C-alpha cells in the first residue's frame, strides 16, 4: 500500500541519515588519533551507537521488504556522508564528484518510483 511504502521510505531514509551521522562522528573521533587509547572517545562511541541503530533499522526493514529495494538506500548514506564531509569537515568536492552525487540521487529516485 502507499502508506506502507511511505513508511518504508521514511524508515530507510532515517536509517541512512543515522548511518551517515555515525560515519561522520567516526571520522571526527578518529581524526588525528594515533594511539589505541585515544580512539576510545565520546565521538567514536556515539558514531558506533548511531551506526548500530541505523543497521538495526535496516535489518528490520529487510524482514519484510525486498533486498533490492532496501539496499538501494545505502546509496543515500553515501550521498549524505559526502555532503556532511564537505559541509561539516571542510572536505573538498570536485565537479565530477558533485555530478556523481546528483546521479546517485536520481538513480535512487528512479528505483523508488519503480518499486512504488
């Protein structure tokens, strides 16, 4: 049903956003660290927790949705991490990478419309 489809998209979008936040926190927490003890910090722990939450949501959706539909949303995580890396971590983006991000978003849109 349309309501169920919206619920699935909402869950998967939330999972992608949570996973992306987790990845950004992992990067921030790992940045400049060089000894094992320094990797045990609040940013890395929060990143791991968020990534775990995202994974559990993803697995839950897998319990009733086709893998091909669910897996497509991992591309959204890539896009969100890329955007977050640029906006929050000051990483540089090339024109080609920007076009690639747009292409991924367009592909995700096409996949979600096909499966609606």
